């Protein structure tokens, strides 16, 4: 499985430290996870919702993370989806603490999993990585730069 992450360079981007400090939709503060996306475009959207366009950097550090085929990947249970943030956090905290899989596939709140009419499905997903999983050192991480198109910085 290949996933993407964009970062501004504040943290080591694959150790889960930022999410451990601040928490997120799928984890409480104190629980390290690495938020990634199945596409670099979704990774960019996930950054854009947290930044005022005027404050958007000219470039991000881009990470492509390849998980070997033998690494366990889990899909979030339908019973928790779409789920309110507190339900998602409890689920993610339990998943991370159990270390039963290295990755947890969850829906994006920005791009719907299912489009109308109801049978059109996207493959846009967020994927949480567990940096405390025994096989985390098997992830192949390649860093590159990712320039931001100036049109994304327009505010008016």
C-alpha cells in the first residue's frame, strides 16, 4: 500500500509526534498516529483545511510511504462510520493501543467515500499509521518537495 503525507517541516513527519501532542479526528492527545492519504491531492486538501490561504507555505515536504504487502492493514468498522469525532477518537485510540495492525483505513471527511447516486464510490481515504506497531520500521519513506500552485493562495 502506498500513502502520502505533506508536512511543513515542524515535526519528523512519520513519528506521529504532532498528532500525539494535539490529537486529531482519530486520536486523542497522547496517542501517536501518522495521518496520511491515499492520494497526494487529498493530503493537500487535508493541509488546506487547517491553514488560512494567506499563510499557506510555498512548498511542503512530501512523503510517499510504502507499506510492504505483509504489513497488516485494517479498515475501520462500519459501525463507527461516519461517526462523530469523539466516537472516532475512541476507536482510533483503541486501534493504536492494540497494535493489531500497522495501518487503519478511514474515510475522509473532505471527500465523500460514496457519491450520489449512491453507488459511485471514490478511492479517496485517509490512512492512519501506527508508529508503535512492530513493523513500523518496515515502512519505506521517500521525501521530496511539493510546490504549491499560487492560485491556491488567493483569498478573494
